[in-house]
């Protein structure tokens, strides 16, 4: 099992090709990849478009989620973040506009 950091996931969804994203791509088919609930929040809150948010959530849903704060809380926090961003509150991080997963 391996837990993947937010920055690697962001690069992966943005289509960045590097050692880390290549490793993640390979690991997804060979090993159990874990995601932390806080990491899940950070990834999902970065998507601007609803469709990309849904696709990313569906892609990440099969992964085992490590309880750091709770999966439900992570998804709620991401949804709240996206709502605030839609009202003009500036975001701290972003995932590019194209879903790659």
C-alpha cells in the first residue's frame, strides 16, 4: 500500500509527465493506492468545473481512504470550498481545467 501526496495527484490530473506521475500511473494498476481524506479534499477543491469535479470524485472513489478527518468531511469541505470560490472567495490551490484521469 502507498499513500500519494496531493501535489502528485494535482500533477497527475493536470497531465504533467514526471517521475512521480509515471510512478502513480503504474501503481494504480499494480498496487493498493491509498488516499487521505485531507488529500481528497485538497484535490477535489481544485476543480473549477462541476463535470471535472464529478469525474475526479468518481475516479478517486474506489481508492481506500485513510481516515485523517473523515471521507464525508473531506468531500463536504471540498464542496464548501468550491461554493465559496464561486462566490468570489479566492482559492489557495487549483487543478487545471482538463480532467486527465
